C-alpha cells in the first residue's frame, strides 16, 4: 500500500496476513460476528446450532447473511474463529460434521462451548 504522507510503499504482509487484517478491521460490523455475540447474550453464554440455524439467525438480525451455503459458512467461521476468541472470548467448536451439515457450539471462554 502506498503511504502518500510519507511517499513510501508499505508492505501489507503475506496474503494471509492481509486477509486477517481486513477481517479484523471489519470485525465489529460483521453480520456473522454480531449474530454469534447476540445469540450468546440471549442464551446465557452458550449456543449450539447448525449451519441453517446460524444463517437464519444472521438474516433475522442483520437483514441478510453474507454466506448462502453451509460450505461457505464453514470457510467463513474458520477465518473468524481466531478473532472471536481473541476479541470477544468466544470459542467455536464443530460438534459434528455429516453429509447433512455441521453442528456448531459457541461459548464464552469462561463457559464450555458444548451445550
């Protein structure tokens, strides 16, 4: 990235580092993050759901969901899981993965993620 004030090029790091920085920048506004945090607040710090349940909750809260399939959701959660843990103290676990989809468990760090 070019820094106009200093008239220098600045490295954004590896592609993975740049993607993580972009995720971190939009963390608070991310519809999936907002949905997980709202559901944890509503359910006493623990929430268990499948992909369809998470996408429906996201749509209900934010008006739309940024992913439209369970596979896309799994990829997005893989990216968001470290930030959920670091910034919000939320653990995300996959309880099961079958041909019909994944079952997720979310929990605050002080509480077990499994329900």
